[in-house]
C-alpha cells in the first residue's frame, strides 16, 4: 500500500504520462470543462481543496516551465493570482490571456484537476518542462 508521496492514483498516473510541453490544468469548482477531457475531480466541499493547495502538492512532483492565467484572475482575484504566479518559483514564465482564450486553450490539455475552490477565475494551465532536476553539463 502506498503511504508516501502523491497518493491520488489518477493524479500520479496522469503526471507520469506528461512530457515536455504537455498541458495540465487546475481549475476552480465552476470552470466549464470540455466533455471530452479527462478530469480528476478533487472537489470535496466549498474551498476544499483550493487551487493553491493543489499547486503546493503538484510542485513537488511536476516540473513547470510556463503558466497560462487569465487577465481576469489578475484583475478580479489578485491574491489568488499572486499565489498561482509564485507557486512554482520565480523562474516560471507567466502568460496572461483573456478568460475566453483560456477556455479555448483548455481543450488542448491532457487532464483537468477540478478543485473545490470558489475564488473567481481560479484557473491555470501548466505547461510541463524541464525542472531544476535536470543535469546540464554546460549552460544554455
């Protein structure tokens, strides 16, 4: 029986299937998820878990080179925006797009993780990339 690390078997499976520049999305409780996408629904009740709680766990198991976040998140939920922006460290690129563009881009993700978060515009697309675990003989 697995007792350490990432315990959710679906989440562990989808993360292990991610390659460089694959997309994974973490969304709030109200995001309209396209019917053809794989969904890991972690929502238990209002704000359980939150987007930031899920990102805090993901950072230990998933390398991210870029985050795609809606302008509306920054403007309407700035505390959440700053939390998302800082969740994977200062070297991760942040791309801001309109919310309707984020919805269109969401159709290209490999998996959506739905949270119980009730913070408006609490959605982020994570672009997987090489993390600091990779050995580089020479700098790029």
